[in-house]
C-alpha cells in the first residue's frame, strides 16, 4: 500500500498517467476533489483555492500572506485524505505538500514543449501563437509559485522520486514503470511511515485552524503533542499563548500544546 503523486505541466499527459495507474492498482484517483472538500470544510470559494494553487504570488500576497492561508487549507485537506492510503493524487502542490512521508512515491511527468503546444492547440482550438503564450505563462507562474512558497522550482528533480519523459516512453510505459516502482519495499506503508503521516496531518490541521489569525504560524506534532510557533509582539505573549492553546485544544487528536512566541513588531 502506498500513495502516489503525479506532477506535470499543462498538456503533458499526466492526468492520463494518473488515471491509468489508479485503475491498474485499484487505487482511488483524486485531484479537484481536494479543492471541493477544502472549500466546504473551511467555508471559502473554490475559485480562491484554485488561484492560490495556480497564480504566482502578487506583491500584495508577499505582505498579507494571502496565499498561505488557502494553501494551508488545501494541504490540510489533502494530508487528511491520503491518510487512508491507496491514493493517486494528480494536481498542483502534491510534491510539496507530501514531502517527508516515506511511503509517498512522487512522480514528475514531462513532455516535449512542441508536443504540449500541439495538444493545447487541438483541445482549445487556438493558434500556435496563443498556445505558446499560454503554456509559457503557466510554466512561469508555477515556477514562481514554488519558489515563493517553498524556495524550489517545481521542475527541481530533488522534489521527486522519478521523472518520466513522455516522448520515446508512452503513457502505457510510464504507467508500467510506476506500477513496478510502488511495489518496492521503500514505498510500502510501515508503522513508522504511517506515524510520520499522522503527525503531519495533525500539524497541518492546527496550522489551518490558526493561519487566518496568525498567518506565519508553524506547528509540529509528535504523538499528539503539538508545538506551535507564532510571530507576535512579546507584549501580547500571555494573551496570544492562551488564545492559541484554546484553539488548538479543539483539534481532535491533540493531547498537549506548547506555544513559543517569536518577537515581531507587526504581530504576524
């Protein structure tokens, strides 16, 4: 049993690969489902979540942490969803959101730019010039998104366990390679790897609960004990500590809360 993430650029056949891998393994295949669940759970619009995943950060985002809130919602929802195992996720951010979990096989599907261009022209019924502009803009947006939020380009090979090139290799070949890879012991769920995931699920739920009030919040969970770091003025330390402990205590699975305040003149 394992979890698979499929990352890809537009029109790179990644969706086809993901759906066929899921069918071959008997896994659930998810993508937009996560946005719909996050939208409902956190009472926000799907459009805002989509923009948080697709658009490069604006100048305003850099000062207001606008994207961070919605990303926290999506990450929390995805981590909770894959906790049950046997899932293929194809969508933006999976390779970032699921880092550090041993039984996650992270795959990047790449394709020749000209092949992607032809596919977009055919599907959207647009000119080569229009398709080229859209593809380059999408690729650049995703690159800036990863650099802003995680300090890495989405094409960075270190983010993935394998990169498969759809050119000489067909979609069918890619599916078979992934099927073979996930059967290896390194991608099998173990008590240790499940514990890692469970801790990440809990920490992400805490962050999602607090991120609106404290945008730069970070949380770390270890067997129900949650350590929360908040940037805030030290003059409000007692008040904020009490507030954080009260909110975090409402999250299912939390046994104890530790709060650390890092000095901040703005209280972010």
